[in-house]
């Protein structure tokens, strides 16, 4: 393993930004300080760039196995590392779905051979696999994923007795997708009667409404309080839901935590006219007032972590009429740049960005020795030049699907280098294709 000395960086970590140096040796952060000297390490002069911990994305869909015409672990982790994401947690709705321990292990085996970044996977809960679910090892599996809205096919958990049994039976973190299926079904049927399959995309947030989100998330929280389950709610999208979450206790004491995704912080319903189904997500992008409420809750700590919900589909699939166009889009390559743009606009600070995208995912999932720039931790690090603009186009997206919802957007910043376990995996557009990421472990 090579040694690296990063000098003259603006180190963003644990609420402060300080100019200094970081010595990496044998995959580990060996020393943090000023004027560090080392004659054997390869020196990289950061020249005042931001040095941040690698982002930990707690929700991606990399489509392998079974859906590799859209994406695979190799292609999407490559895009992620170019975007400053050094660890991902992938969801179980692949083909076959990761609802047995054997199928879950198959995904780990694929990632071991092909992932550019560190990785873990969630075990998928269903109406009838509690026995398998309880075999999940808390030391080396990220957690349990439940779909409480049938966004992704037949993984809907809609049996109240089973749901309560799952919540009561595991101490693992339970991550949930919350949208009320009955509400969505009724809304869909209503608009199909009017428009057929070609429902205007502007009605997506009406069909998958704020009320559908609130009904489901409030029920999940009520059940978590009743059972004492450790609940984590994915991709919050509405102002109304923000009243469900607390900011009066430290993150480490929360039994119920909340995630927000980049697209819900960037886009609003006003963008459907230009972007169409390319910003069709579940839950839906909603009003600008919802977006403002999400930012407010992120800043005042009712929302705890940031993620992408990276979920690519082909251009052909996304170009279908409303009812046949799948929800989801690719985001890992440009998420950090979008969040950094909001720093430039004065919406928040680099310190807060790092807290929500790096520190807090590590805390919530109890990830061992990642998410911080600390001596003795794995050297998952990103150098970010916030004065090197780039414009997103089809020519420079790295996703297998070949498109991005950010096409045409010019960002002020560029990720120049990304280290994964001390290896320089990405260096100004050049990838180390031989070195792979590692399976993350958990302090549980």
C-alpha cells in the first residue's frame, strides 16, 4: 500500500475547517497536523482545496444482480468515487431480491470483485421472511429495509401483524420507504380515468401526495415508539412530515432518525415542465415550500443525514408515458457538487455538509472507523476544488444509463482526488481500476 502526504489542505472535519496536512500510511490516517514531513510518502499539494471525509451514501440502487441493463455495481461505484462518495449502502430490490441470507451474500460477493468504493447491503423484509431476517448479522450487514409503499414491485410489507413482529423482533436499524399504498392507488385510478396512461407528469406529486407520505411515516413512527424499534426513515419529501422529528436530543440518543435526498433539496414541482419524467422519483419532488421546509429541518437537525437514492433507468424506459415510466434517477456522480453549490449560495456551510453526508451516516449505522478525518481511521478522503467549474453533459456522465437529471447545470466545484482505504482510486479523471473497496463493518 502506498503512503501519501496531503499538504496545505483546508481540512473540514467535526465542525471546523483548518489548514493542515494529513499523512496516509497502509490505508490508515497516520497523522494530522501542520508542517508534517515524510520523505517516503508521495506528496500531494492540495493548494488550499477542501479535504473532507468521503461521503457515505446510505441509500443507492446499483441494479445488480438482475437489472444490469440499467447499471451494475462496477459502473455505479466508479461514478460514485468520481463524485466523492467512498461508501455506499445498497438496497435489496434487485432481481432476485435480497430476501434470503444466501441471496444477500451473492451481492457481497459481486461487490468484492467489482466495487470501486466500500460497500454494504440491506436485507429486504417481506410479509413472510421473518425467520431469515432474524439471521442477519449486525456486525457486517447495514440493516433491514422495508417498503411500506409498493414503489419497487412485490416487496411491499402490508400485513400489520407482520410489520409489528418485525419491529418487535430485531434490534437492527430498520430503514423504511414510507408512502401509503391505498392513497396512491386511489389517486392513480382517478387520473387514469381522465388521461389514460399519459397522465401529465405535473400530477406526480398529486398522485404520490404529501398526505400519502405523512400517513405512512406517522404510522411507522407510532409503531417504532410502541415497540422500541430503531427506525430510520428514508427520503423525506414534505413539509408536513418535518413535525414528526426531534432536534432536542443528540443524534446518538435518537431512536428515530430521518434522511433527505439531494433531489428533494434541489428540484421542485416547477421543474417538471422542463425535466419531465427524468425527475420522476418516489416519493415525488413536490412544492418549493416543501423544499424550503426540508432545508430548514436539515439545518436545525430534525433531518439527520443526506443521501442520493441513486436509482438509474435507461433513457428508453424514462421516455415512456407517465404510468410506464419508472421512478428514479442517477445522482451519485454529482450529489456532492450540488450540495457544494448550496454552500456557495450561502444556504449552509461545508462543515454542515460534512456533518450530514459523512459524520452522521457513520454514527447512525455505527460504521467502524469511517466518516471522519481522525488518526487511526481508514483514509477515505476527498479533495474538492471549489473554484473549478464543470458543466454536466452526456459526454461526461459516467453512469451506465448515460444520462443525468443535472444535464446542462454548471457546478462551481470539481472533485479532483478520491482516496478509498488510503488508495488513490480517482485522480483528476483517472481511475485505479485494479484496487477495490472493502466491506464495511459495524460497531454493534
